[in-house]
C-alpha cells in the first residue's frame, strides 16, 4: 500500500467516526477502484448493505461510455432512481476519504439531480 492510499484510509476512518447510516437515512458509500466506481447504500444500525451498484453492473454498463465522469454521472442517476423506487429520499454521503471534485462530485450531483437529498 502506498502513502497516498494510507492517507485516504486514515481520512476515511476519521470521516466514518462521524457518519452513521440508519434505516430511514442510510449511508451512501462510494469507492473508486482501478476497474470502476462502486456505490453501496448501507444501514449501519442493522449492519447490512441494502443494495449496491458498480459501473460494470449489467444495468449501468449498457448505458456508459469509457469516460470516467460520464460513467460516474450515469451511475449516480441510476442509483438515485433505484433509491426512489425503494422509498429512500434522504441519505448521508460517504465520499470514502476522496476529495470532493471530479468523479466524486459528478456522482454526488447526479444523485442529487435524481431527487435524493444528500
């Protein structure tokens, strides 16, 4: 693990001490991997993942191109629609220790645009 990853993990741990998701207001967690973006909706009180999506999921992969920002935007839109179907209108955004710009910002803006309050 390189220095940059270690610092991100430390930031994420510090952030997670303050953020807790519940059934009514779950935590929306984002992870940027080498192969794509991973988003999960988590209920921390029950310790369960409600559902998750990734850029290589069937429903997302058909609609994206290879551009990172466009794929983040599409992932956010689809996740937002899925949350509304399940009756979730408010969430806590967990950016995973990443800076809030670029792909992370595009994802969060797309989720907000679909009608979810972050």
